[in-house]
C-alpha cells in the first residue's frame, strides 16, 4: 500500500497497490520535490479510462519501472474529475509540447510545478516507433541532473508562452453581429459528414455543443443542410455501436467514422448532453423517435447512474476484469447458445453479426435494420415480437456477466447537466418520479453550500451530506443553468431565485476584472498559470456556460452588469472564435442568443386553463433566446422583467417583449399566439 490507499478518489485508490511511491496532489508532494530537488512526474487520468488501466498494468505495477520512478522523481497521481483545473492547464502544456492530448496524461514538471515535457500513454517497451516509458524516465532524469538550468529555462519559456495565450491584448474583431455568426456557421456546416453524421474523420465524438449551435441557427435561417446534418447524426449515433442498445446509454466516443466501435466508458456528462441533443433534434425535426431516445437515455441515467445517496454517479468503466468492452460485446459462439436458429437469423438481420466480429473477434451491436422497419415491413408482426424476445434474452445474459465498475463520485457540474436535460424533457412530457429525484439532487447540493460557496463533489458521511473541493466555475455555471431549467418546467420561483443568486456569485468570484475574462478556479493556488479553459469540446467549458448565465441573468434582471461582462468575455476571445469556430460553438450559440433575447411574462393563476395554455405556447419549439416567467397576480415578483405587469380585466394576461421592448399585453390566447408564429 502507498499513500493513495485512503484517498476518496476511486481512480487514486486503483493505484494504491502500485510499487510506485505515489503522492496525491498536495503540498507534501510539492515540498518534497523542492527539498530533494527532484523533477515531478504527474500522471492524470480517471477511473473509467481504458488506456489509464493499461498503463497502470504495464508500467506502474512493474517493480523495475517503479524503482526508476521512485529514485528519480516525485510521483503525483491526479484524478482529472477531482481537479479539472489541474488537468486543463497541463493538458494545454502537453498539447503545446507534443501536438496531441488525452488520457492518461503524463507530464514532467520542475519542482516549481512548471511543465517541460509530456505525452499521454507510454508503452513499457519500445513499440510502434514509441520509446519505452523507462527510456523516457531515464532520459529526462539524465537531462535534469546534467543540465538542470536548461530544463528550467525551457519550462519558463513554455510557461511564458501559455501565460501569454491567457493574457493576449491585441486588437480584436467585433463578432457580435448576426451576419458574422452565420458566416461562422458556414464553416461548421462545411465540416459536417453528411454520410455518417458528426464531423468528417475519426475518432468521432458526439460534439454536442457544435450541434446545439447549428440547431439554433436552423431556427433563424431554416437552412436544410443543417436539418439534414442533425438528422443524419442523430440517426447514426442511435444505430451505431456508440449506443448501448440493450441496457441503454451512450459510450464516450467512436474509434471509427461510422460510430461502430466505441471506447466503452459511459460518462454522466455525455449521456446528459446527448439526451438533451435528442430533445433539440425532436424540436427542430418534429420526429417523435428522437424524444423517445432522449427518454430512454434519461431512464438509463435515472436507473444505472442513480446513486443510493440521491445523486448521480460520474461514470461506468470501459473495462471489465481488465478487458475493454467485455461486458458490452458478443462472441458469436456465445450467441449461438443463447438464441435459437430463427432468433439468430433475425438478430443477424437486425445487427449484422458475424463469427469474426467487428472488434477483436467479438461483436459490437450496430443496428442495420431498425425495430420500426421490422414492425412495418414484416408479413406479420411475429418477427417484431420475436426481436423483442431476443432483446430480453441478450439483456438477461448481459446482466448475468461480471459488470464494469462504477465511479460513484457525485460531481455537481455533471449532475447539473442531467437536471438541465430533464428540464427540457419535462417541457415536452411529464415524469413526476424523475422530477422528484431531481429535487432531491438539487436540495442535496444546496444543503452542502457554506457561505454561498458551492462544492465540486458531494459525499455522504455519517448520514449527512458534505461537500469536498471548492466548486469550479463549471459547477456554478451548470448548477445555475440547472436551476433555470427546473424553473422553466415547474415555474417554481424558488429555482429562479437560486438562478439569480448563482449569477451574482459567478460575476463576483470568477470574473477577472483586470484581464476581462472568467477564471476556472478561484481557490487552487498551486497552479503555474491561471486556468481559463475556453474550448467547448466535448462538453461546454465553464467559461462558455458562464457566458450563457450572464446573458440569461441580464434577460431576467435587466442589470447591465451582466451584459457588459458577457460582451467583454466574448470580445476577449473573438479572434480565437473566428479561427476555431468548431471549438467555440457554445460561445457562438451565446452570441446568437444575445442578438435575439425575448422575455415573456404571463400573469395569472397557474391552474387557470388560459394561463396554462399561454405557458405552453410560449415554451414550445426550440428557442433558447426566450425566457418565460410566470407570476401570480397576488404575488408579483420583484424582477425588473415583471415590473408593472398585471392581469388585465382580471384575466390571465400575456406580455411579449424583445430586448425589453414589449408589445401590448393581451388576455386572448389567439392574439398571444401570434407572437410566436
């Protein structure tokens, strides 16, 4: 056992039996590096990462390699899900050094925590043109002992380079115009794969922020290329091996361009974002199948990723007993023993199975003929019914296997993404059980807050909930948007009040006035540069989501402070947005939203049929620019958006405003509807 045996992170505990003398990210490790004048080897990963497991088995369990590490380095192990700010800044360094990034992330630092060399996975022996990990360790150690000043100088130069990327102060382009946004959308459309979906090439990630952006564009320009790209993407993600057709949920990404063979870990954030993307797809296409897929994905989250602690777990491992994808893939000989001859024939027609398989001799299930096609084309309904039996047989077989491990840490930003997706779903379809569970999650998060400070990870100890690690910008931003999502589907003023409070806290604690930019972390002082993660890939960056919070806070309160912060934040990154629009899709979405802000206020008894109808009309369709507020005549909110807005003639009254300029209010549902045609 090493120092990691008592750590709360599953990923760190997975390395507690290594012969490597690991330290967690801690002052003790930093002090030892300075006292012993040793470079630091920093290894960053997460518990469900396949290649993290591989490097651990091959290198960190090796006595020979561990001896080299322990003699020549202070070795630090970090769970990227605990310290996303640490992961972010060192990922940028490795990408700058090697041109690539990923996990496991392997970084070499000076005792002052400045990076000077790095990569991702290193093999234990020379392989495929890659030097062995032991050779790299010995070479770096040799350089450190023979030329420490040169190593330190190189690290200082890299620090300066990366620091300048955060603090560039050159003249920037004004990109707040809608014309500029649609120009950028043309570049993104040109990247779309209109055969397989997603963007061209591989590996393929769902890239939810990018498709969220073009779905908003479609609302305004009705470009049929966008609709086609969205539908092709959603259809192929649904049918591909990235989708677990038996037990539900989506794997992290596809290793090929056809979504056929995934990396098998299931992440909470991916499934939340994909569920929401299918809801957006339903709204722009009116295809009910997309809403059904969203519902099934949420069902997976609320069952397989639900924690007995009344929250959502972070991930499900890619590996089972050291074999990637074992729980999810099928040996053909095994299928022969499970299914009868007719069932095997139908399964082949549905999934295209083979004796050789499509992944290391095993079959990843990819749908080639959908269940609906069997239902509509079968001479009778028997084939369709038989397929349902096949599904149940294979599900039961899967459940009898050894299951992949689950990382049960409850991360506030990721749980908040689930609440956001659920909020959008509940606008379309009721589910009281899921709403009740979401209220439990939100109450748990807020119960751990201290002095208005949110935590990053929530745990249960001795029957009560506690927070661990101060919240990052992403935790505050996504939680704020989750409050807004719950308000949109319940009109419970409690959630609007919390949304406004969180917006204030974000502007106070994470806005760097001197650099006119948000920062990702306001508490971690042991960082060699200020963490400012701006890229929206594969999830929204904390800054991107904070921009959206500022916009909606302005739309709700009318406080110019929020729109000023938003415009300065966007202006700071304007040149990068133009250069890399696909990596800044969340930012571009926010800009497009900012040009079309709508405020709708409906005053009346929530149980009045006309009030309900007006709320339904105002909330329908896909329009992220619109904020809908409900107030009771007897309890008018003190928001500026609701000021002086009362019922007319004692009947439910609708107010429609764009950029705070309001049309005449109306009691007529018919007249009110004209605002949304």
